[in-house]
């Protein structure tokens, strides 16, 4: 784990949540060389296997944005990179950056960061009180229908918005940016050549969506100012028929096991 006390204040922070991405699919594509952008930045070119703090988007992001990132699957304890002040916390170590606030964006704002959210799935759409809860944690938040799950070019539109955010950012202001990528979430059948709406989503179309996203992430990373500490992870996985299950918000291995990676753009 990086010593976050040496990073906060000196680095911009980018958190990319690849919403609904399964660990097994991500690992297979990385090993096959099918996601070269991510594999070129992940330590050793491989994803770390972790367990999510929540089985669906809202629960997982509420935990992540309180400092509870996906936990390494190997036995712990595992110190966290960020932690709110909490007497007796067993996962706050010497390298943990602690904040005296209810959530990570508020803590980073106190440390001088401009906090921005570019949403993707419905829990970021700001169309309802529930869809406004997570974006409200940030000083600046963005969502449009074209950022959402039904637009095959959602990642392109989201990165276009990120470009506007970074262009307006004062040179002396540190940035914390959350990008919630919607493309992996259902529906994703349209990323698979030859698939139709009637064919529906599948593990193969899920993989095709990740290949599509990877082709655009180099542009995202190029927009970030250096140095930038980056976390790329999934918030939860999803089932495509395993043991009769479809979807998420269930206690199944393919839902709880997620890919995680962190690195510094310098």
C-alpha cells in the first residue's frame, strides 16, 4: 500500500469505478492482452483480487466514499489508504491518511481539494432524492442521460465532460475526481459483435464492454495532471446465470469478488 500521507496534498486523486465489472472477466482479459491500456498501468499488468464492501452500486459507493475500499481477498488485517477518524479502528495504519469528516470527499475538501463526480449509473443521475445522495457529497457533480447505461458511447461522453472539468481547474487547486463508468452495467449486449437485444446480455458482452472502455481510458489518463494517484476498481460484480442467478445485490462469489488496482501517473 502507498503511504497516503505523502500523497494527499501533493497529488491529484482519480477514482475510477468500473461499475459492475467482474473480477474473473477483468483478469482473463488482462492476461490475454485484450485490455492493453489498463494492463500497461496496473502493477505487474495484473488486477488484484478483492472483496467489495457492497453487493450493488449504492451500498458499495457509500462505503468506498467513507474510506472503505474493496478489501484484499487474502487474509488480513489490511490497513486502508483513507479512513475517517474512528477510535479503535483496526484498519488504520501508519500509511493511512485520516480525515475528520463523515466522508472522503468532505475530508479531501478540508485538505484543499476540489471534489468532482462524473456519474454513470442511475444512483448518480440526480433525478430523484436517492439519485442525488452520492453526487451531493461532491462540490461539483455531473450526469446526463448520455452518461448512462443505455448509451453505447457513454464512456466517450463522460471523458468529454472530464476534459471540461480539468480545463477549468485552477493550476494551484488539487483535484479529487470520481468517474463512475456505466458501460459494464446491463444493458451491454450492444458491445458484442452480432448480438441483438433479443440475445440479451452475457458474460461475453460484459467482456466486450470492458474492451471498449479500455480503448478510451488512455484519453482519460492523459487528461490528468501529474502527479496523480489513481485507483481503478469495480464496485461489485454481476451474475450471468451462475447457480441460477442473474444480476447483483446477492451474496454470490461473482458479485462479491472485484478487480482492484492503484498506481501513480507521474
